C-alpha cells in the first residue's frame, strides 16, 4: 500500500504567488489561513493529470537509469569543459535546483546570464533606487488605490485578487483584461506607450502643484531636473500617439490624490528595448507621488526572490547570455528546467544554432520542442518526489518542500549532481547541509513560518539605497515611435505556465480586422513567420494581436536582441503583419 501522510510543501512554479500547499488523500490542496485563502490556480489543481517523461532516452531509444548515468559521464568527459554549456530555465523555483550549477561551474563549464523574464524592469528599479526591494503584498492590502500596470492578475497572480476588493482600481494595459473590466479607470494605451504616459503623469503632478516638496527635497532632490525632462514630451502629439486622453490622465491623478496608492507592475511593461527606462519612469512617477517608504504605498514588481540569501553553490563561471545564446559554440549543451526551443526569442535562430551541437542533453519533466531534439533525455522528479525549499518574490516566507512520495521515475537534481561530483572528484556536501544553509537566512515569524531576515515590509523608509540615499531620476529616454504595423502582445495564458501544461494555439485579434474565426492566417515579422488559427477577442485594440507565451511558433516572430539595459529579452519590440495565405 502506498503510505501517504498529510504533508506541507509549496508550489514549485515560477509564479508571483508561491502558494503553500498540502498533499492529502492523493490530492494537492491549498493551505488554509494563508495568503492562498484555501484556493489554488487551475495549473496546480490539474498538476497531477499532466503526462511526464518516465524513461531516459538516448538517440530516441529508451535506456536504463544506469545506462543514462554512464552515457552522461561519457559525454561530459569527452567534451572540453570550455565547450560545455549549462543552460537553466525557470521550470522549478526550488533553491536546490541550482545544485546542478555547482557541478557544472566547478567543472569549468560555461553558464548563462541575461534574462528572459523581468531583467529590464529590475535594472530600471536598481538604477533609480539603488536596490530592488519589493513592497510586500501585505502592504498592498492596506492601500486605498491600486494601479495595476502591465500585469494580468486573473491569470498570473490570482491570490492578489482578494486584496483588490473594495479598493479603487486603475488599470493601465493595452488589453481590456478581466481586472480592467472591473476597474474604476482603464487606460487602454498603445503597447510601449508607458514611458511617455509615466512622464506625462509626473509632469501634470507638478503643473497641478500636487507635489510634496519637503518629501522630494529629502528623498529625490533632483526632481526639478526630472520635471524639465518631462517637459520635453509634447503633450498633444504624445497623447494621440499613445492612445490616451487628457481626461484619462486627469482622472487618474484625481483618483490617487492624497490616497495610499500601490502601483502593481507586471512584466508586460518591459518586453521592449527600453524596458528598463519604462520601469524607471514608473518608479519616478511613484516618487513624485511620494509613495516610497510609507505604509500601504509603493511599487510592486517581481522582486528578487533570493534577496538576502547567499548561495552555497559554486557559481563563478564564464557566462553567455540566455537571450541570444550561440549554442553552436559548444559541443555539449545541458538544458535543465527549460524549453529554449519554444521560450527563447527568435526560435528559428535558436533551432539553427542548437542543431549544430553534438550532444544536446535535456533534463526536464515534460516532452516538448527541446526534448524532441535532445540526444539524451533525463527525466526529472516532480516537486512531490524530492527535497527542496523555496522563497518567493511577492512575500518574505521561505517554505520547506520535503519529499512526500517515493517513485522510481526520474532523478532529483541533487542525486544527479551527487553522481557527477563523485565521478569527477568535485566536493559536494550532503543534501541536508544545503537545505539547512538556506534556513540560516530566516527567522521564525509570529505565524510559525520561516521568514527571510532583513526583508523590510515597507522598503526605503529611511531613503533609497543609492550612494546619497536619494532617488536617481531618468536623465534621457527614447521617443515613442508609432507606425502602421500591428503590435504583437505576447503575455501569459491561463492554463499554461509558459510552455508547461495546456498550451494555447491561437492568434487573438479584434473582429474588426476582417478575418474569420478559425481561419488560418500567417503572421510575419522581420525575423520569421507563424501560421495560426484566428480567435476573436474584442478586448484587444484593433492595432494589436495577441499570441500567448507557450503557443507553438510565437517566438518565430520575436527578436533575439537585448534590451538597452538589463540584458533582457524584448518579446514585443518587433511589429508584425498579417500576410494572406
Ligand atoms: N497562468 C500563468 N501564470 C503565470 C505564468 C504563465 O505562463 N501562466 N508565467 C509566470 C511568469 S514566468 C511570469 S514572469 C509572470 C508574468 O505575469 P504578468 O506580469 O502578469 O505578465 P504578462 O502576462 O506577460 O503580461 C501582463 C499584462 O501586460 C500587458 N501588456 C502587454 N504589453 C504592455 C504594454 O506595453 N504596456 C502595458 N501597460 N501593459 C502591457 C498584457 O496585456 C498583460 O495583461 O507570470 C507568472 N504566472
Ligand atoms: N513569446 C513569449 N516568450 C516568452 C515569454 C512571453 O511572455 N512570451 N515569457 C518569458 C518568461 S517571463 C519566462 S520566465 C520564460 C520561461 O521559459 P522556460 O524557463 O523555458 O519555462 P517553461 O516553458 O515553463 O519550461 C520549463 C521546463 O522545466 C521543466 N521542469 C519543470 N519542473 C522541473 C523540475 O523540477 N526539474 C527539472 N529538471 N525540470 C523541470 C519542464 O518540463 C519544462 O521543460 O519564457 C519566456 N518566453
Ligand atoms: S497560483 Fe501560482 S504559486 Fe499558487 S498554485 Fe498556482 S502556480 Fe502555484
Ligand atoms: Mo517569467
């Protein structure tokens, strides 16, 4: 009989909410009395129904676990370490997932840097504030007004929704999202119009004399220079260009006046070359509103989930960017918890480059574009079948993720690393050592949970973390340029976690564009094409099309260039056209 206990653990997925869960009666449930309020999202509710890879494979043929390990050792030992690349994605957010990096780094392989996700925004935040400290969601709960700026909480942070009840909600998003439909004000601006909008909002604050000079002199003394910068934005031409009205700007400023306000940003604002500047301009508006360092006010972004925690793993290595990786420079590429053939930008470039690699190793849970082309496929274990521990970017809790079930399927990151370190004579501590190491950065809070030390609930109370403690404003920006092509919006879908689980397969567009539902159309950008079936979505502007992250072929359309700052992917920079089939 399968012996099962009621065990507490955490959802492993790369998601704002980092839910605490319980495994009971063969089911995954939410822990009550926590921020989950007893519910999980559809991805976790259906998690156990997903098909996973059960058998290792080499060149398409099933092999035993012993054969797998020997093959892996053979591949690594016959590749020069400087021709070996370790590429890790965000399939699992457990801190122990990085143990594999310890081996590859100690061995002398190349690792990655750069970011497919939030790096541009993070860079912008650090430029302005000197650090990236997130406002905790318990503070958001105390706000009167919440501005949801480029985030889609009904899809990507469902546990934020209960906190939004009975508050004034303002949404800034080119899509009429579910939260936009429920909001007090929705500014449905053109994609990429955020930087201009943030500068205009700051400018009108000064024009209306709605600023607190005492606060600004203390925390942001360069605000007059910043005001001058905002004056370079031509009002009439800009509002027409970005699809916003003066009435909307006025209403927003009226709604936030003298109110505790949180600005909850998502990654939607920064999938552009100028992504860092956009975030910095939004932060600047928050400074002009005096939102930092006060209860129930501030800016929420992804935050740094590892803030305050030192890594116990070796990770000083040569690195190449994961945005435009030249896979062909390597003979062996070890891919863990990632599906680069779908999720990296410019899929055709990725495919061409990776096809030249002699040994492609995929270490993951699910079959996908990357497992399909891999020479060696290593099945991973799910979070229920291995020991781990995780932190979050939206709350300060560290959650233990002990092994709950036994299985012969797959291998844990620790055990794989144990094997490799033993074979290649690299020092590795016991698994418990590392888990205990992470716990050293916590204290037990009043609820009995572990909280990461030194993470303030209200950051920047005593000023910013810049050299002089003052906010550093943006000093220049790139002007918004509009053209007649369509904007590609590529955000997250409800039932997938990027390319995991139930992936979407349509292109969504406004019915006024004149295409039929279920008609196949080809969309092209300067780097590639994809053919998809049409679904109507009149919540979109008529100058935008939407293809969700995880949809096969979406990244045929996206550029592998980096953001100007922050080494981030820029999934929405290139405009697209529909070409008739
Ligand atoms: N269900 C589900 N949840 C997820 C994920 C998933 O794949 N599925 N992925 C997880 C991951 S990895 C991440 S990083 C987070 C991201 O979660 P979010 O931050 O919510 O990111 P997105 O869904 O990419 O985009 C959010 C919103 O930005 C809007 N947007 C697009 N372009 C612009 C623009 O130019 N300006 C403005 N103002 N808004 C714009 C989109 O219309 C969308 O409503 O979600 C996590 N949670
Ligand atoms: N067009 C477009 N592209 C995007 C985005 C977008 O919005 N639009 N979003 C970008 C963003 S924000 C992100 S974060 C990236 C995400 O891109 P990836 O990091 O590639 O994430 P996933 O697509 O979720 O693939 C995760 C992989 O991890 C594996 N996995 C899951 N759990 C485990 C485990 O415990 N161990 C191991 N070894 N493997 C595991 C799964 O089987 C799967 O293969 O995509 C980016 N790409
Ligand atoms: S909301 Fe996020 S953290 Fe919570 S169960 Fe769903 S995917 Fe996991
Ligand atoms: Mo992400």
